[in-house]
């Protein structure tokens, strides 16, 4: 067998020598852009919670000065609006098989799962944030399904708000701590004492969200199939 030339091995195994110029020590940082600022901010909140989000902390994460952030976002409020809309981009909007109620249930459950994955933003989702393009697509999808079901425009609006406030409001609830029951003696709260264990799971209890959403959908079926209900006059 003929040996391969040693020069070939020398090329393959040749070390990469370290130069004297320290500017070559680090890879260049990716450019600071508005999408990158928002994505890193969302990751920061997911890992450490919303209170950890400050412009200084975000700048440290991005390895820039705090003032550099203001070239891409007006202030923290705008940043949160952008983060919430980015979060909502994860909601599944594609059409599935089944009737309109099945598709509406899938939409509601997808929103719930996204809010569960981002608890730091779920608490403010239904408060002061502005509606962005992904939020508008969710509204459009929900209202489209309700109108397709044959609901009149006022009923579709009422139903949408009922389902939305349940879904978003579900994530405003905290965990039930049985230690709080000590504020009253057990004989004064017998029903509460009896179901302490089921209550202790709070909003994290498996299937609890779906139970409530399905109950609302069942009520919707009943209301929609019954004679047209009388709408109360608006409150002056």
C-alpha cells in the first residue's frame, strides 16, 4: 500500500493559530433590529417574569446601551404591545375538520395554551395592550365562525366577548391556597372544606379550562337554537 503524502495530513491537522489582534476573539453580534429586540424581550419575560423586564435589563441581554433600544421602540409600553402581538402569532388559526363549534373550541383552546406558555404576558393580555395584526386575525377568525353559524351581528359580538373574556380572564386567576381557609373555622365554610382538594389545583387543574369553555359552547347551542331572545335595552 502506498502511503499518502504527509503534506496532506499536515494540511488537515494544521492548527488554527491565535493572532495578536483581540478584535478577532469574538464573533460579530447580530445587528440590533426591532424584531430582535421584541423576541429577546419576550424570552426575558418567559424566563424571569414581567417584573424583570426593564430597558436596562433588556439592553444588557442584547449587549447594547439602553439608549440604543429607543431607536427601535418608543417606550416600554410599546414594547409590551409588540411582545403581546408576537405571543399571539403562536395561536393556531388554520381550519380543522368539524363544524363551526369544533373549530371555535380549537381556537379557544389554542389561545389558552399560548397564554399558559407565556404566563408573564397572560396577566396583561386583557388590560391595556393595543390590538396588533395577530390579535386582529384571532378576532376575525372567531367572528367569522360565529357569523357562519348563523348568529346575527349583535349576537355574534355578545358571544365573542363572552368566550374571549372567559379565555383571557381565566389567566387572571391565581392558585387557591388552602392555608387561606384558616380565616374562618371549618364549620362556617363546610362546602369549601369539602372540596378543598379539587379547588387546590386552581387554574392549573387539567381539563378545567376546557370544561368551562365547553359549558359556554353548550349554552350557546341552547340559546341559538331557542326562539330569539329578547335583548335588554342598553343601560343609559
